[in-house]
C-alpha cells in the first residue's frame, strides 16, 4: 500500500483510544454498571460466584491459560511460533516486555483504588454503597481495591500482540486481536456473573492495556519497519 494512503500508526492508535474513551465515559455516565449487575445479583448475593464454570474454569483456568501463553511468547523470543517468524527478535522481545508491563500495571492501579466489587455492595449482602470510580478519594464503605479488573488483564495484556504483529504479519495480527478481545469479554463476563466486577472494570482494563501498549510501541522502530525495509509513519 502506498505510503501516502496510510494513516500514521500513532494517529490510528490515538483515534481508537479517544473513541473508546468517549464510549467508556458515556457508559459510566449512564449508570449501566449497576443495572447490569442487578440482572445477575440479588440480596442473597451472586449465584454464579462459586459455580465451577465461572470460578474454576474461567477464573482460575483463565489465569493459568494466560500464563501458559506468556511462557510460549517467552520461548518464542528464540523459538517463535510459525506466525511470529516474520518478526525481528527486537519485536518479539518487546512483545514479552509489553505484556509484562500491562500485567504489572493493572494490579498497581487496583491496589490504590477505593472502589469495591459488586459483591461488596449492601444490596447484594455486603456493606458498601455504590460510589462511581470517577469520585477520586471517596470511600464506599467496602474493602475497595476492585478497579480495574485484574482478571481481564489475563487476556487484555496480550493486546501487545496486535502491535507486535500488525506490520510484519497483518493477517496473524487480526486473528490475534480477535482472540484477545473475545477472551477478555469472556473473562469479564464471567467476573460480572460472579459479582467480582462491573462491566466497566473490564472495559477500562482493555483500554488501559491498549493505551499502554500503543505508547510503548512508539519506542521500538522494529514495530514500524516494513518487511522490505521501509517504515510506516509513526
């Protein structure tokens, strides 16, 4: 594709980030978080909280699957999977590092959050009152440390793969992106059913991971180099 028909990668990333941010703000302003969890919770709590599918398969199993994929990527620095072979080693090293950065950032944000989980709300058998996570410094009477979704990062941290693959293996990048988004939605849906997170907690994790990886990708020329030696504007 001629260079002048391509929107610079950083502009594409910025556009996606801004549009997604506007959608997140609109969702938060609508109060849809509470409505969503009220569909699956009651005064007795959340029926799916300890269910084997949501608790063991999608929560514990999902976390284990995420680390298994990470190990494959780590080994892939030296022995890449077939679809990742077009990537220069610098891109594969970045892929691993960016994934780790995303996995580390989300728990750090959670540790400073005063927002409690849905299952902590008084109307679901807990002690907290709902307080929007936009109200910084306002405690809700619960344990907090629930925003954003840590479990969703077991999928969304791998958005790094989209940035690693999109120039050198665009077809693989699209499939990778689809898989990551579906896994993130699946993990987030399971956590909502359990009462562990609001839908926005999952969406914010995805947004944070995307923005982090987009920013980090700007520092690695190998992620912008064409296979023929040219570069995409970044």
